[in-house]
C-alpha cells in the first residue's frame, strides 16, 4: 500500500502535542533527513545543500553516530540541526517504554561523547510510532513528525513519481522527510537536487528546525 505524500489532515488533530508542520506565515520549507549519518550518502547530501546554500535538519541514529563520528561532526560543522532518532531505530509501539527511553538516552549520550557539550531537544520517532506514555516520558523533547513524506525509501517507487508527488504535497510550513540511507539512495540522488531547484525557483526559503 502506497502512503500519501502529504500527512492526512486528521493526524495533527489527533496528536496535537506532536509537531507536524511549522507556521505558514512565510513561504518556508523545512527539509529533514532520517537514518544517517552514513559515509558517502550523508556527505553527498551535505554537498548538495551547500551547493544550494540550504540548511536542513538531520535525525541521527545513535549507532551510526558511533560508527561514523566524523560524518556526524561534519553535519554539525556545516551548521545543520541534528536531532535524536533513537540508538537502534526502534519502533515505539513494539518497544517497552523503559527500553524506548533508554534508546533515546543512548543516542543523546553518543552524540555528546562525539561532540562535547552537544545538545538537541529535537526527536523524531522511527516510523512515526510512539505511544502516549513514551511521549510523556520525553516531555522535554520537541517531537518532530512531518507534513510531506517523500517515500524516497520505497525502491519500487519510480523516482520521477517520488519527485512530483513530493512537490505537489509541499506547501508553506511543510516539514519534508527524506532519508540519507542506503535504501533511499537511488531516489534521494534524483529527487533532492530537483526538489531544491524547484522550491527555490518558486520562491521558497529553506529553514532548519
């Protein structure tokens, strides 16, 4: 089943404590990247963003930060925002609350070990799945969801359909999800530069969270 490119309108009403979209008073977009940092792919994304003079937000998996600390440091050095995406990319609905909170803490800890004094209030639950109890346990975090899901990870999705579906779903204030991952690489490398060019040519400004 193919998911919609834009988040169904009722979800933000059901879960108003989660951040789905930013204020749309100006023509801003918020690019986010999940599941890195990964050598080559994350570095390619950084290079693309630099080429277009755009900043974005990356939701990092703690184990990838552990394995590729230099790529994590490069994200921060390039002044992108980085948030927590758990240590092992676990599903909140299928994980005991205490274990889930430990996953989040472990991710925070490895980021702080890699860059002393690093701190982020941003958190994105893998797969968008988090229970009410888990949300209450991390009340200090800003839980970032999305308004546009590019589906770049879907390897059966035609790359042009991925691009056009994402463009049609975008609107002022949209939080857009892409993935700096091996699974998404084919679609990501087609979609990202074209999406950036389209948005900038149509008067959008990119902001980080």
